[in-house]
């Protein structure tokens, strides 16, 4: 007897299956093709942007996965309505995302940092750039036209698809919602379950959940999550993720030296001291009698408690042989537009050459670029890191008590305090920020009557400002220059054109010639400044400090040929020069410690012999024995011993010194802590809080 076993038949057309029905609708209505086109477009755009901005595959997987989810979701949205509305939704989504990518592309190409909505929401940086620097934006668009065309290819494909399929069919709303919900659940599951490498401080999971960093987010999380996060944190800054406070101490590399003074060193630095003063001199810490530990126990806001804990644990800097070296001196502080080592030439810019190579010679100075000139100026003036989320830090400070800026420090001590900028006085809201720092402020349109060209003359600014203060018994002047601003050519830059004859015979690229030419104007301004100080008999009682706001934007391609592409893509672009000079110094002092613009204010406080608490600044006295640390906008950093790249999680050693175990991990945490502390000082108006709690009129004496 034979038995026949009937094989089970699988009916793939079972109409009771919701999935089967959905698939049938997708194929029948050609909606699936539309979803696939969105999927491919979003992935293509993410891949292309990543390769253009970062030129490597590092960190690309997660952005591609997120863009795939977002592409499917966007495609499904265009299947939810009637054909006409589906057509409108398709083009609205595509054009909006294309324009958003263009904003991020052009902004990065110009400023080498990610765009932030905070530049246009609640601030004027973005509006200023668009309205007054239109030529720069247009030139950036023209120079990146090929990339723009490549980004536009999917739009052409969709146009062809639209012509061939004029009726944008749709799915039933219920079907669309089921598929869309499924995609969102999968994306949420993927986001929540991705594993973070325990050695990767800046993994995608960590960036998303505990320490969002704008530039790293764009690279490791991709465009979509970066845009969503940035928009959310711009509107609601209190939502920015952060970790609980933990105290960290910079690892000791070698045993600290005895802080008792070297008598020979003191006699050399302070020839006016008698023998008893020399013997009794002791290097104490630059601190005031503020009990931050007690403040941390008070029932204040959590952010104040966090900051008080930070201040209680922060290591103060020590006084040193240079403490009070310039006590009673006048102070001139400058933020120089796009100043860099490429502006230094013994013959073409002799004053800059002299001031960089005499006085205090700072051999390892960096100027981290955060967003723009305003952020660079903020670092020079405040000793703080700009708010790391891209928020307009200087503009936000206009409503704060900026007690630790020199206008507010030196004014009560009997100094006249003046500030100047030779471009439009309201630009970057300087008409609000600079008076708030304690200055009588003049710019073009507000008392500084310079010739209105682009860019304006630094020399003319000096000629029309120094009479305001030079005859005062004690004075402090602050300048934000503009002559060195891009574009670097001889047609659109009046300062480059003015000095064309000095550079025309140089054997170099025309862009570099134009850059040096416009920096010659800064050199002439400083030459004039020193001559006026000498005529007034106060050159040897005046200290001059100068630092750039950022490196010369728009010159990356040229600089990559000069110093190497790797250096341009990383730290080499941010190595720069700082001037710390007085005519009273007969011998130069070489300083090898790494430092940056946030270290300028506390360094000058020590040199001027002011009573200040070094813990209240994020920067540190360059001349102290505290270890050097430079923090960049993506939380990469440089110490005296290594360079750490947060993107690749790699470190490059700068010396053969044996580092203690855990040094790198501890430095990462210190960077995170100082980054957070600086942001909180700004957002909580911490100095005003301290004055009230301590019952103090001023925080520096």
C-alpha cells in the first residue's frame, strides 16, 4: 500500500495577510519605487557630504543607517495623501533637505565647523554673515559648484520620475501609518541598542545621550540627528545632555618643584625689590578667600551647585617670577582678524616680526576655531571657551555680569577703558557686548569715523582713537581689527589693493600675496601705536597683548600645499602666534608650554599683579607651572605631551616622556569638565551669582 503525502501549498496571495496587502499596494501604486528613490537619495546625500567634509570613511556607518531610516520614512510620508498633495510633499521634502545640506556644506567650507541654528535663532551672526559678507558666500558657492551639481542629481532623477508618473498614487493612510510606525520603531530600537565601545569617549551613543558635540555629531551621527539635536538644543538649552560632576586632577608627570623663590630669578625679574623682600617672597596660589565647597552645600540651583563643586576641585595656578612684573602698567589688548604665522615677515611686516620674536615669545600657541570671529573674540576677552553647542556666546553674555573682563576689572582701579572696532559698530551686537565688559565703545557709525571701505583700515583706527586715552594716567584699550579679513584678492579687498606694490614681486600664489598685503595694514597700525606710546613717554609702562580670532579662512587649499594636507585637516591649521610685549623688556623670554587664547586674560592678571582667583577662568596663566592644555571645538585637545584627535580616537606623542597610566583618559574627562563648566558660567550668569552670594562688589582687585 502506498501512501501519498500531499505537500503543503504556500499561498503567497493570502488576502488576509496585512503585510501581503501592503506589499501589493506598494507595487501596484508605484509607491515602493518612490520610497526606494528617497532611500537611495538620503543615503547618497549623506555619503557625499561626509566624504566632501571629512574625506575619509571614519564614523560613516551610523550616519548611513540613520539616513536610510529617514529616507524610508520621508518616502512613506509622500504616500499618505491624495496624488496632488503627495507630489507637493515630495518636492517640499527634497528641496528642504537639499537646501539644508547646502547650508551645512557652504558653512563648513568657509568656517570649517558645523552650522548651528543658534546663529540665526536668537542671535545675529548668521544674518550678519549673509547681509554684509554676501560676496564670501557667493564665492564659496562658486568654488563648490561641482559638488552642488552632484548633490542636485537626485532632484533631476525625481523630476524625470515625476514626468513619467504625473499621478502620484497613494496608499491608504492606515497602510502608510503601519509601515511608518514600523520604520520608526526599528530606528528607535537601533538608536537605543547600539553598543558604545567603553574606550571610545565620543562614540555615537555617547554623543547622542551624554555629551553632544556639534562637529563630532555631524561626523558620527550624520546630518539628520545633528539637525534635530541642534534645533532642539538651540530652542531648549537646558536639554543639552551632560554628566554628573566628577572631580578630576591633571596627572602629575614629574615631581613639582619647590615653590620657594629662586633669589637670582627674582632679582633679575624685579630689580626694584630690596634683599628682605626677595628673601621673604613666596610663590602662593592665585586664589581669593572664596569657600566654594561651602557654597556647593547650599540649596542653590543644580547648575550653581555643579559649578561650585567644580571651582572647589579646580587646581589654581601658582604665582611665579613674573607675578606683578607689569604692575601699574597700561594695557592694550587686540584681537587681530585672521592673523597667523603667514603674516610674519622680517621685511614686509617688521613690527609684527619684532613683537612676535621679542618680549614673551610664545612658541606653542593655538587658536581653536569654534564658529566665527565673535567666538574668537570671546575667548580673548573672557578666558572662557565658547558654549560648545554653537550658541552665540558673546551675544548671550551681553545680559550677564562680565566681572572678569578687563574693562570691568581695570575701570574701578582708576583706568580709562576704551574699546574700538573699525567695521560697523553693531556687527555681532558689539554695541551691547562691549559696553557690558566695561568699555566706552566706538565703531564705525558710533564715533569712530574711519573711511568706509571693505575691509576698513586698522592704521586709520589707531590714528583716530589713541588721542582718546593716551594722555590719561592709566589706560586700557581694546581693539578688534578688520583689515586682515578675507577675501584675499586685489579686487575686492581694499587693504590688499592698498599694499599691492609691496607684495607684487613675491614668488607665491596671488591669494597668499593678497593675504600678506592686507596684514601689512595691521603691521603699520602697530608701528603707529608704538610710536605714539614712545612720544607720550609711556611705551615702557604699557604692555601689549595680541591674538588672532581664527586662522585665515578660505585658504585651506593653499595652506595644504604649504604645510601638508594632514596638518591642515588637523592641528597645524590652528597653530598661530600670540604677542605679549612691552618696551620695558630688554630680553626675550621663551615659553614652550602649549596654550591658547583663553589663557591670555589670566596671564595678564598675573603679570599686572591683580588679586584674582585663577579658578574662575577656564584658561590658565601661561607663565605658571600648571600643565598646558588647548581644547578644540570638537573636544580634540593638545597637552605638553600629546595631541589627541577625538574623531579618530588617536593620540600623537609630542615628547618621549613616560606618561602615567590613565593619563589620556583622565585628560579626556578634564576636557569634558572644563567644557561643561565654561558653558554653565555663561548660561547661569555665574559671576553675578558669586557677587551676590559672597557680598562682593568685584571679583578682582
